[in-house]
C-alpha cells in the first residue's frame, strides 16, 4: 500500500495551508472558488503520476498549482469527492488522487448539508420576519476539518470522539489529516465509510424513482409543489430547530396559508437546487442511477458558493435547463481547459 511518507510526485505543488483563523475575504482580490468534479481530479492526479502520458493535463495542473500558490484560486472539496477517492481500491491511484486533492485544496471542504441548511433557512426567516441577521462568519461555508464536509464537529451523527490533542493535530496540519484519512485508513473503516455514503445515495435514488412513478401524470407545477412539501417534511426537524433558535414558534411555517414554508423552500439554495434538479431528473426517460444522486448532492453543495464549476455534461446541462447558472451567478463548464483563462 502506498504510504504518505513514500509518495513524492506532488512535492512541486506542496501549497501550505493558512494558519487556523487566518482566513479573510478581500473584496478587491477575492480568490476564484472552483469546484472540480471527481473525474477532473482523476485526470489531474494521473498527470502528477505520469506527466509524459498526460501532457495537456500536466500543463493545466502546473497552471493550477501556480494559481493556488499565489492565492488566485481556491479548490474546496465536497463529501462526494472524499467518498469517491476513499472508494478507489487501487492504493497507488488512491494515493495520487488524495495527494492532488489535499495539496491543491489545502484540505478545504464545503460544509455539510445540515450546517448549510441551518444558515440558509435562518437567513430566509430573518428576512421574512424582519429579524436582525448577521452571517455567522464570512467563511462559514468552508472548513479545513475534512469531516465537516459531512457533519460539524460535535454532531453525534459523526460518531467521532476526539481528544484535544488529536483535534489540535488536525487543525495544525489539515492536509496531513486528510491524506491520512484517504490513504491510511483501516480497510474496514474505509469500506464502512463508503457503504454509509452509498446507503444515503441509494435512499435518495429510491425516493425519486418512487415519486416519478407516483406523480408521472401530474403537471410540472403540481410536481413542484409536491416536491417542495416533501422536502419540508423530510427536514422538518432542522426547520423547527432553526425557528426555535430565532425565537419563532414552529407554527410560523404555516403563516399566510403556507406562504412562509413556500418562501423558505424557494429561497433556500439547498432546497431549491435539489428540487429543480430532481424535477429535471424525473423528466428523463432513462433510469436514475446512484451516480446521479452523488452529482445532485455536489451541485446542491457548490452552486451557491463556487464561482466556477467544472463537471460532466449531463448535470451541467440539467443545471442550465433549470436556470441555476443564472440564479446563482456561477459559471458552469465541462472541460479543464477553462483553467487557462481564470
């Protein structure tokens, strides 16, 4: 098995992560936030391992490294990126991908769905009810604790109990922590992590397939209303918790004959993107695959917070058809060549 200490091809891209708490947003020179789907990362990783066999990708990799080093771009990862790397059975290829991702992303991840929903829903409710609102932190949607791509530190769903010493080691060297997780995890732990992620995707796939069959004769507007209510029902625990934190009664979602909950679904990015892409998937004649669910989770995560998304054609087209590119002001691309112009 390829160990972290044995791996050398990526030394030229060793980009040190900023010290904890040093993140700042500079409006005049803000780095471009780029999301790369897993196939793009695999192409870049192969270019680190065998540059002569992948000259175009190697050239793009070196361009990207320079931009990361000078602070021109950021490349946060999603939970799906980590899952896809973790599931690679060939240790050498997994090590190449892990190093490429850890070094270029600086171990930065987009935060998990629950945390994003908590902030996004609270923002909408404050606007609706005239409550004071302040963003938790200019960088709240990003973390350099890799596991927060799934759940926040302290969330019991993580199933993690960390000593202060271990947590400090993660914070002081987040890249090493991510690499160790992706490369050197016990094989049983690795398989369990992959299995749990796949269970979630399987469940979402089954829901969409069942809904597509049950509502196939309904109009698009009716299916949109049904989907909205199902989203609200599925995440009612989060919605109630957010309302409680804002000192609002949980019945506020029933206000104005349900206008509040409709507004929450329509204005909360995580809900809106899942609904609109889900509706586009339902309209397709082909069977829905588990890979579709991973792509949908990625798009739900990154569209509101990335400047550029480089992904496969199918979901890029679905997002464009749903007008999400315009809604969130994100640039959707399907080829790494775009990196030359950023």
